[in-house]
């Protein structure tokens, strides 16, 4: 059992993350990829990714080191999910690659056990070897590009729907209701959040730091999880509420029926503040076609476009963000 101890100050400082965490999503998607079963709503993603990895020996070799450091069950190193990833994938990756050597050594030692022997390349990461860290950086970036980035719109939409649900819970019942409603394995009473069936029995004292709750698209339905090192910024990662995920998936299907598949995809991409060229490249359409779709969406009040030098960037207007949220 994991017991997280709150003071009044901790309750006041507890919050839900404002955006999905790209490195938690990356790490947990690796777990989903290698588990035998998958939630139904992830089955298509897993099948598509496996089909891409299976024949591509170069791609498999590139991501092998990242997979070795992140087993699908049991412990995986805290340095793979740094707090700086709240600022985006690149910020998180740079923080990961700049992890102090003493932390790398200690966390790799926890991972390298009789049940999970690491190969020499992985052990060199624990030594802080610059070459091994460069290989790890390339592996994580390559995996992110093929496994996480293509479904980021779904991740973001599910996250937003879950966050909206938690906000209503806080309004109706306060922070205690929020914590008690995170997962069936969670119970909050007398200032202690207990998570049953945790892989190790331990106590985490927040000591006024508060707790960041991180909804995750790829987190399995099992109990929420926290970092092992109690001195790191406290987070609790929990699976996105199933109803929020379903509403989002249904909303995406309905949006495509309303706008057309391509235009709906353009609207979803606008959530990332892309340029017209980026939209065209991501969707495999011409720049004039992307510009035409964006013009229609802008005229309908769904997208706002702003010129930055020679580039026009696009973002969601409030009405567009409401549509993307699937009515959540």
C-alpha cells in the first residue's frame, strides 16, 4: 500500500496538471505496447504501432535502449519522467538527458536486478556515459515520433475531458471528493491518501509541497502510481476516466461527420498552434489545401490565425476548443 500524507497546506496546493505530460505518456505507452492485453480503446493504436515496428529492424534497434530501461511491470527509473516535461517533450527530454550522474547510477542500480538484467548499453547510461545518453535521447525522440505524436490530439482531448470532470468534482465536493474519486483503489481519510495493492508498502510525506495529479491516456486501469524518490516533486499519475475517454472518441467521430475527416483533423491540429505548412505536412495534403481548410474554419469562428514574420500560425478559438472537447 502507498500512503500519501497531507497537511492542510498540501490540500490547498494539490492540483490537476494543466496539460498532458509527454514523457509519462511515452513511458506508459511502452508498457501498453508490451503487455498481452490492451484496453479496447487502445487496441487500434497498439496494432498499428506493432505493424510499424515489426518489419522495421532499424526502428526496432533505435528504440531498443529506451525499451530496456522501461520494463512493462515493476520498477522503472524516475529520471525517465522529469517534472520539466510539463513544459513539453523537448524540455522534458533535455532535463532527462541532464540528470545528475549520481541519480542515474542509483536508479539504474535499482533496475538492474536478477529479475531484469540490463545489457552493457543500458549500464553505460547509469555511468552517465555521454555517448549512451545521446543514443537514449535519439531512441526516445524516435519512439515519441512514431508512437505518441500521431495520437497527441486524442491524448489532449481525453486529458481535457478528464480535467473538466475533476473540476466539477471539486466544485461539488471539494478536494476530498476529488481525491476519493480518482480511482477505486484510492481512499482519502484523516489526511492520508491510501492506494491499495501498490507494488511496495511505503509512506510519502508531502511536507507542504502539495501534489500534482496527472491524468494519463496510456495509464492502465490499475491503481495510480507515484515516483519512487520522495525528494522529487510529488506527482500521482492516474488513468483518464473511462467515460471521459469514450466521450472524446465519440466526439471525434461526430466531429468528422460534421466537418469532414480532413477538416476535423485540421481543427484538432490547431490545438498545437501550428503553421499552415505544419498542418499540410502532418496531414499529407498540399499547403493551398491546408490554407483553404483553415480559412473556412477561421470564417466559422473556430480558429484564430496570427502572422509571425513570414509564418502564419493558427490556434483554436473558444468555440473550436469546445468542439474539440467533444462536448465535455
